[in-house]
C-alpha cells in the first residue's frame, strides 16, 4: 500500500465510520510494527517440500476452527500444523509457485476459486482452472464450494494419468459465510474489520465462520469420493486473526501464529464415481473485479 493509498483509504474509513474510522489508521500503524518483527518468528515451509498428491486448500482456515470440527468428519485426522509462507492468498501464491519448483509446477493441476488467481495464471501448470473467473455467484458474493468441487472432479479425471500433483483451492471458510450469512455495511463489508471497530458480535461471527467451514468440508468429502490420490493433505493458504495481538483478518506480512500457522490433515481419496459434475459455468463473468473483491471484504 502506497502512502497515497493509505491516506485515501483512511479518509474513506473516517467518512464512513466517523471517529471509529480512526481505528483503521491505528491498525495500519500497528501492522507496520508487526511486519518488522517477522525475523523473530518461524519461517514458512513451501508446500512442495511436503508430501502430497492432492492438496486441498481451505482459504483463511484457522487451526482451532479445524480442531473444533475434526471429529465430525471421518476423513479428517489431527489436525497437524503447517507454517505457511504467506499471510494473504497473493503472498502465499507468490511464495509457493516459484522458479525453484518449476518442474513440480509443470506437473501440477491447479483449480482455484481465489481472486488472486491472476498472480499465477501465466505459470506453466499442467492445467490451470481459474474458477474465480467463471464460477462467481453474485447472489452469495463468492464462488460456491459445489462449483469448485465439480471443476476439480472433471479436471482430476481428465488428467488422472498425467498429473503428479493437484491443488484444489476453495474460498471457504473465508467470509462471506454461505450457510449463515452476516453483513456489516456497504463500503467496508469486511466482518473482521467490523469486529475491530466494535461492530458485530464475536460469538455470532465465530459461529458463522465455523458453519462456513462445515459447509466446505461437506464438499471436500464429495471430492475425496470422486478423485484418485494416494496422499491427500488438507490445509490453508493462511489463517485469520480475530483480535490476537490486536490483529483482525489476515494482513499482508503479519507473522503471528493465528495467521501464519494453518491446519495440515492427511487422508486419501478414491474415485467411487458417486458424483457426475455439472458442466455449467456462471453467467456472471461480466461482473467487475472490484465488485467481487468488495463481496469478499478486500475492498
């Protein structure tokens, strides 16, 4: 963020929230302090340094959230923990898919619903499915998990004999929560930033977040029954803060554990052909990027 961006956004917050908007200015100053402490924290481990054939990425999934639901799903174990290389999706992509791992990337199928997909679309993946670009649902303000699952099943079967690795990147449990939607304003429709300035109930927000995690795990179970992979890892690109160290959401470059330490669950997958994936694509391709980012709380 440039100085001009910071000034403009600060003014918008104050215009929208009044005196509460000054909390954003203090927040950004504190993030700058925390970023300078990064050398004091454990570094992340690149995903290609770990063993997996299929990597399922749950966006912004906290370790304690996974611990809360792990007993509800027979395919989940642990969960173990993994130190991510990023605290935002874009940072995670830039630090995961690097030149060092070019050979691995060329043998990887990547299916992603994340809005930062343009960061890596030009890389030499074996196959790249930008579900964010054509699977957006304007009514719920995100890419639903069933759409990602269907594309992943189709792509997994299509490249079954040629792929060595496959990454499936869901948007949930990142807000908005599909089964239990909550909102906090028009301009700054970010649940966590709302909580930062005292707007919204923390217990309600947490419960919505957990329900969104259950929602996506239900579709992960469908995926695991319709794709072949000997070694599956279920993890996250980054976590999410809800007040720890005075941090909310998952700011760029912030090294605290609730943001950088993510779940790592291991399982297997066998294609039992229990689902015939839909071939539909969204009619919302014409929606602007900014409209979508607002729905996800990035604008």
